[in-house]
C-alpha cells in the first residue's frame, strides 16, 4: 500500500493481507485508514503502527467508529426534538 510509505510499521504488519482486505477501497479510504491507525498508535504511546492498529482502523472504516456513532445519535435526537 502506497499510503504506508512514510509510516513506521511494526514487524507484525502484513501488507499483503491488508491489501487483500482493502481491495475495493478508494485511495482516500486507504489514506484515512492508515492515518487512523497512526493516530491510534500515537494515543497508545507507540512509535510504530501494528497490525492491530490497522485492523481496528479497517473495521472503523467499514463499520464506522464508535465515537462517531454516539455523536450521530446525539445529533439525531437534537434534530428530532427540534422538529
């Protein structure tokens, strides 16, 4: 994946596996996923992106991040009350 070129990846990262999982992703989705994995690694105080970070970011990309869902629920409620 070209989007991992300037990222520090842990030795457990399997680029071929991630490439096969993300075959239908757009370039923007891939970039977003890798950036999300990097943010997760930094939050944990890690210097490298692990396979676990990429997997978590992958599932957040396809299913939506939990944090974003809770915000969306609050927004839905606010709109419903308003209307």
